[in-house]
C-alpha cells in the first residue's frame, strides 16, 4: 500500500495550532471530517476513540514523530491526515522528546489487513532519518504531497 492510497491530501496541516497531543488529534480528525472522510456526525466519536487508544499506549515513536491510529466503523477504507508542528508537541513519546510530525491513521474496524499495510508503509518510511527530515521541513501541503508521492515511487529512501 502506498501513501497515495490512503493519505487525504486535503487533510494536511503544515502548522498545527495544538500544543498538546489531544488537541493535535482533534485538529487532524477535524481536517479529515472537513474533507468528508468520516461520514456524517462521526467527528467527536472518532476523536474520543483515537484519544482512548493513545491513553492505552502512546504512539509517539520517538525521533520527533507520532502515528496515532485507530480502527473505527466511521470509515470504509483506510484514511490518514498529516500534521506538522514547528514548536513541537508533547505526545508522551518513548524518547520523551517533542513530536514535530504526526500521521493520523483511521482504518475500518473490519479490515485489519489494510490497517497493517498502511501502518507498515508509514513506519517503513518514518524509520529513515532523511524522510523524517524532509517531512519536517515541509511548509506547504503541496510539499507534503510531493514528498509522500516521491516516497511511494522510491521505497528505498
């Protein structure tokens, strides 16, 4: 699965207003909702589900990135939003450092295989310092889209 298969490029926020994890999640879920990716009246329920999942175990992987994710019946296919923060957000990351890049993944509750494929793609790219660096430097949604499409075409980053 490639980024272009599940990232909603209309839900890219290159400067999150949020200073904390929960508000970053709210911003990203709202961006997906505004792009009409969550169905009607599901925004609050999805926000609660993602925050609940975060409370169980932080998705702040360290190295300035977090990948909050949840399986939810509001979506029929995997969808993701990307958010960046120049100030950094406390995501209770494993390395205790702020998070600058957040990729929020929402997957259908009944398709664990697609969820795993999307997460595998995200983690594969985020483990490369060069990719993380370029993502963090993006200032426009178009730059994020270009980077993700380039990563799709060049999986060996």
